[in-house]
C-alpha cells in the first residue's frame, strides 16, 4: 500500500450501528413496549470517499408487533 492509502492512512468507523427508540415505558417481559419505531443506521463513514453513504432503515413496530387490547384481558 502506498502512503496516503485510504485503507491505512487512518482508521475508519465501520459498521457503526445507531439504535434510537422513542421514549416510553418498558418492562422486562416486553422491552419494546411504548416504542413506536427503531432507527437503524448501518454503513461506513469515510472522509476519503464522500460517495460512500450510510444506509438508514426505519422500522415502524406497529406494522408487525402484535397489538393487544386490554378489553380482551378479562
């Protein structure tokens, strides 16, 4: 590798994962209770390659999380 090679010149932040959830009450049985969405960002952060963007995926939990009705608890 030559001097100034982006692969070796300085460390890259790879596979940086950010999990962000909306505030809400949670219990040990259901840690996602009160969470509306989870934002997951996976990608490489490189100043040498401005075209290498991170990929963001936002999942709306209400689409696949079972919805329980308190009226059916009795």
